C-alpha cells in the first residue's frame, strides 16, 4: 500500500473577499473529490484572500498508480483558468517505512 500527499499552493485571480475565495476554491475541491476519489481539503492560507493551499491524499496499491493520481490532480488544478499553480509538493509513503 502506498500513500501520496500532494500540497498545492495557489494564487487566486481577481478575489477581494473570503467569500469570493470560497466560491473559487470549493468547486475545485469538489471536482477533485468527484473525478479522482481522493481526500481533499483547504489546508492553509485561510485568512488570505488571494492565496490558497490545497492538500490531497491518495491511497493506491502501487507507487506508479499513486504517482499517476497525484499527476492527474495537479494537472486538473493547473488547468483551471481562475487560479495559478505556484508550487506542488509531493510525498510518497509505503507501509514498510
């Protein structure tokens, strides 16, 4: 069993309030959950309007499948026009560590 952790640092477009931020971030989180069946949450920068950190957790039988899922999640977020992906950090764990 392999567990992947993906942290995405986002810069949001023309957002001037936390309410507008929520209206941009929530659909992205829901789409990740729906399309890839992964655990997703907004994990950082809660008090900043134009910044967002999204955490994604993936569990798979093989490292290759885990990596492919994280690639797919990263690409989905990177292709959203209303956000700019600043960085993506990954960690891969297995049950023998």
